[in-house]
């Protein structure tokens, strides 16, 4: 078995000289305040800023010095990051536990490129599918594609879960401004029947197209919802089975299962096992996105992804946006013991962006063994969470400012708004800049007292500051910028995973619950008393449900 695991060519993380130097350096930095760092260094903001691919990253409000950056870059080098980036881009099977290439970057590679997996160039099929998607989307959007009763399609329901849902939902919300407003888009993911029931409650089956999006086409939630959708659709269309061809399309790697479901493979949009679920929104999984915003905007989004891919692949690490972002996350996670990262978009259209990033980051780097199967002796993937600003300011920001935990924050904002309304945008941006400033500098006892605050209240009103944050700015939220922003995080996650020496591309942690659920579902529904071997708590819960249903 040992031969199946790629031997590590770099030293274990904690034995790397840079790691040990960072441990010592952390002790020097721990007591240094961002106030001092800014006061003593007029060039700080300029020095710790990067701009490329339409994104501006200000990382000066981090607890770093030149030495920190030097050591973190050394860590990246000692981790073999350069070599691993090349390995990913060239289609090496870096997802070692599933023995798969990791080639979401091929999904946005220009036609002229060539990337070989097992001797076959994957770029031509990528473009064939994109062309097929575009032709289909144009037919639906123009009204040429008719439903079973001759009506045009006005509603699109994407049925998928996890990677086959979060990207499409996020992208639809993020790019709603560019979407066809004459069409309605809904997303059904949960096995909870309420999700489906509410999604179709006001829809007319004559005008509704379902996209069954599932890489494997065997996922419990998606297949259950797809069958329910089929019944709903057929019931509304007079029960004629041939209606399925006009109202259902599939996105999958599994042609056999798609056919079994009754969807003609002519209506199937293919993708490949080298696309991980959480990295699949650029593949045919993005069909709902393309239906909403049109093929041209979808292509613009892909070009944004590709720009960041090229930046990541070719830019020296000290100027490399995802590398710097990823290394800063390692810095806080492993040396400051930060448990989480807050993603705070000051852009209403990005309201689902934190949820999307939760899967991207936590399913990728929530791992406790290294590539060679040893238990890690350091912290890996932090918890990502967040909400759009300014809403969060009126709820959980209290804890970020004055709580006992260190929460590095990523603020994301746009210089121009898509919906100019009076002074709204200046107020929005004023808030985001104020938050990062307040987090960094805080408010001292002297300052609080100087405002005439009574002594007893002073401690409550002091802000310690020294809370780190990044600010990511772009000019305007466009499809291209969205692509660039997502790729920024994809590659930041990759950078972290390489330093931690984990497999960022598998997800075994979701398996156990799935298997147990299948067993328990059978026990809940069984007419005879179940004899399954469970702990007493689970047994009681099963009994309780059965008492109500049998
Ligand atoms: C993502 C995961 C997971 C997956 C869903 C849906 O990286 O693998 O979220 O996307 O379980 O899987 P299917 O697309 O196969 O239905």
C-alpha cells in the first residue's frame, strides 16, 4: 500500500527551518501593537499592498513586519509550493487519496491551451461542453426552447447539493444584476421536503425547467429531489412521460445513471472526475449561472478566473495575491492560535459568498492527517464564516472588537456600486474603512477618558485594537471580477494545504454520516422493530420518531 502514497519530498512542517524561525519570531511580534507598527513606519500601507487582475489587496493591517513576510515566504519555498503549483496546473494526480488530477484551472483555460491527463488533452472537451451549454442557454433565453405544452421556459430550478449547489446559488446572487429579469431562478438542495415545496409553490410546470446537477448522479438529496420534481412536473403536464425531455436536463459525469433517470444524454452536460465538487462552478455545474447571465457574461467570469490562475502560476510569491493571503492565514492559525477567519463582504450581492467559501475552505482544509497519513501536530483549516456588512456590524462585530478571541477579517468592497442611490455607497464604504481602522488601532483608556467618560465606564469602552484584517478592493462587481475573487480564495486554500501537507481535494469526512443515515432511514421506515446496534441516545431518538409514525 505504501507505494500508492506519493512520498513527501519536503521536511515535515514543524522541522522546516522557517517554521522554527516563525515560532521564535511570533514571540517578538505577539506584544507589538498595530498602532506602533503604523506610527513607526510611514511606508507601511504602500509596502504591504498588492494590485493585480483588478484586485487591490491592502494587507498592512496585519500583525506582520518585513521579517514575518520574509519567513512566511521562506516557509512557502520550504513547503515546495512552486513545485506543487506546477504539479496542479499540469494535471498531476495531486489528490492522492482519490488518485485524481485537480484541474479546475482547465475549466477556464483558453482554447489554444493543452493540458494532458492520462495522455489526453482535456481542453478541447471543456470547450465542447461550454459551446453546448451556450447553444442550449441561447435557445432557452430566446424562447426557442419550448416546454411540453409549447410555452417558453420562464423558471429554472437547479437541483443539487454541496458543490453542485453552493457555487450556482452564490454566483446567481452575486451576478443577479446581470441576469435576465424575465426569468425566475430557484435552487433546491435540502432533503427536507420544504425546500422543494417552497421552491415550486408559485411556479407553473409548463414553464419550468429543472437542472439536475450531480457529479455522481447518486447523491441521496439530489436524486430524491429530482424524483419529486419529476412527479410534480409530470402531474402538472398531464402525466405524459415524454414531457421529461423538455423539462429536465442533467449535469453529471455519470451518463449511465442519467439515462436510468430518464434524461436523454442529448440533454446532459458533461464534466469530469478531475473537477472537485467545490471547484465545479465553472464546469457544466454552472449551467444555471449561464442561463441567468448569458454565455458572454459566463465567459467573462471564466476569464476572470483564468487571470487569477495565471497570476498565481507565474507571479513571484512576494507579489502573489493568493500566496500572501494563504500564508497570512497560516500565520494566524498556527502561531496566534486563531480559530476562525471572518469574510465580510460590503456588497449585498455577495451575501452568499461567505457560505460558498465555507465549503471551499473547510471541506478542503478541514483535515487532520498529512499526505503520508500521519496525524498533524499543528492546526490546519480554520473556520470560515461571515455575513455582509454593514449588517454584521449590528450583531457579531461586538465580539470581533471586544471579545477574547482573535478573528482575522477579510473585508471585501467595491469602489463603485451597481446601484447608485444617493449617498448610500459612500456610507457603505465609509463603514468598511472605519471597521478595519477601529479593529487595528482600537481606542485607548486615555482616549476614552479624554471624552469625559466616567471612570467606572472606561474599561467597557476601551478597544484593545491590534485585530488584524485584509481589505480587498475591486472597482465594480462584474462577472470577471467575481471569477478573479473566487480564484483568489481557491489558490489561497491551495497554498495553505501545501504548507500543512494535507490533501485539500478529498472529503472523506462527509462519508460516515452518509452511511449511517442510510441505515437509520431504513430503521425509521421499517414496519418491524429495528434491531440496529446503536448507542442508547440514538436508539431513543429512533424510538421516539417511530412512535409518532407507526
Ligand atoms: C464537494 C463535495 C460535495 C459534493 C456534493 C454533491 O467537493 O464533494 O459537496 O459536491 O456531495 O455531489 P454530487 O454532485 O455528486 O451530487
